[in-house]
């Protein structure tokens, strides 16, 4: 086993259990669609990171694709991209993506990053997207990412901040459901706002922060994402809040009607990007 990674045993990893959105086919499809949506923003982040001609890079929590394809273009044919994920179904799907897209310089592994003390500083860039928002251990993950890059190498992170996630016209059902979901989501839904401070705490320098915003109209798939999350988290909402199932049904149906009005616009969570360098 490589020193730089820690094998995850199927079904036994607390880290694997942590991703509460699960690894259903619907989640795979949602993540792949999101890869398309976020592709230009992710490419613009990579534009700010000078990599050597033959680069070694990591996409942590790559899911069914992550930014493996974008990284593949940038490391050069002799470079290498490693995708890691703690969910074995995600890794199976990532392998399918690698084959379909003929990404010859990409390998994916069902593994977690080791703790900082056990890391081998081998990568020119360690990246993660929408990983920290789903975890209760963002500092530990960032420390491991920082430890896994060589001196002079880069860490890049992209995470949402739910603060900007609003509908217009506003509606109390939106605010109530969003607040309830934030409480059961599993990670800090405002982690995007904390990224510059978190990477600084991880000992990184030369920090550059940027952000991207998206707006949705009725008919756009992401306009109703809050309702999709309410369906996915239904059991947790009923278990961990005072909502009864009738109240939850009434809340979601009221919001469904509001979002279906011809002029209801949704402003998406802010996608915050940070890139920083290891001394
Ligand atoms: C929201 S998905 C994002 C996938 C991908 N980065 C993207 O942007 O499309 C989060 C992924 O992180 C994985 N994950 C969660 N905790 C992890 C950890 N500690 N180490 C590696 N992967 C993890 C999950 O299995 C899931 O595939």
C-alpha cells in the first residue's frame, strides 16, 4: 500500500458513512450534471495555478468524475492525476468516467488521505470540491491535503456557502425549510465563507479567493434543489427536528407551488474557491 494513502474497508469506514447524500444512481446523475455546471468555474480556478510541465495532482473526494477530466488536460501526458474517494460505488463510477473519456493519465482509488504525520509530500496540487461541506472534519482534511503536497505546491478548494441561497420573491416556507436542512446536513453549509481562514490555519500562504454565483428560473433543474434535498433528508428531518410528516409535506408542497410560479427566481449558494501555496 502506498504510504500516501490509506485503504478504506468497504462498509466499515466512518468517513464513507459521512456522505449523507449517499451514492444512489440519482446522486451520480446529479453530481455529473453539476460537474458540467461547474466546469467553467473550475477551469478558471485551475488557470490561476502554475503547474510544472509534468505534474502530479490529486482530486480528493472525486465522486463519479469531480475535476479529473480538467486535471487530466493540465498535467501533461506524462503527468498523473489521482482521484480518491471513500465510497466504493463512487470509485466504480469514476472508473467508468475515466474509461469513457479515455483519460490515460488518471487513476482512481477507493482510499482516504492519511493523517498529516503519515503523509508523503508528493503532489504538485491537492484539490477538493464539495467535500468539506459534507464533513464534520474540514480542518483534518485540509491538514492532510497540505501535508500531501510538496514544498511550493498548491492546495485548491471549492465549496458552497448557503448564505446566498434565496428565492425571489422571498417566501417563509423557503427560509424554514432551508434552516431545517442546514441543521441536519451533516457539515457546515457556510464553509465556503470560512475557506480563506481555514487554509491559512493549515499553514498555507499566497491565498487567493474568488467566487461564482448562479441564478435559476422555473424549469431549471437547480431551481428546485432545496426540495430535492428535503426528499433526500426526509428521514433525518423527521428524526432530528420537531417537524411531523404532515408539517413537512405541507411545507414542501407550499414551497413547490411558490417555486412553480412563473417569476420565482432562485439565487444559488455561492461557490467559493480558494487556492493557496505550501511554503
Ligand atoms: C458532493 S460529492 C463531490 C464529488 C466531486 N468532488 C464533485 O465535485 O463532483 C462528495 C464526495 O466526497 C466523498 N467523500 C466524503 N468524505 C470523504 C473523505 N473523507 N475522503 C475522500 N472522499 C470523501 C463522497 O463519497 C463523495 O463522493
